[in-house]
């Protein structure tokens, strides 16, 4: 089992070193790390990609998902607080301020 873990970690290290070695840009001794390039504006062939698909009713869909889960979370926490109080695990002190 240990030899398997060792072989897998060595394989991952060698693969990552090869990827980083390819991205160093210049081959001089002063290269400190990989050269980052941004390809969001054009593809490798130089073409401009199409516009991203716009999600219709984004805010409405988000509201439809968030509100029920918030409500369920509120119910769970309320029921758990009631359970704790029933079993005297966490009961706030009843301080009378009739001094």
C-alpha cells in the first residue's frame, strides 16, 4: 500500500513538473515560474468565441432555490433549540429583575 502511494505521488510530481516545464516561456536561467497567458478573448486558432449563454430568469431561479432552503434551515434550528431546552442541555437562566 505504501509503495502504491509512493508511486502515485511520484507520478503526479513528474507530471506537474513536466507541465510547469512546458510553460516557462523563456529558457533562460532567470525564469522564476510559469508564464501565464490569457485565452479568454480568442481561441487558439485566433477566432473570437461566441457570446456566453445568458441564463433566463437568473434572479428568479436563485430566489426559488434560496427561500425554501432558508425556511427549512430555520425550522431545523428552531426544532433543535426546542429539543435542547426540553432536555435541559441549554436553558437560558430566568433572572428576575425584581430587586
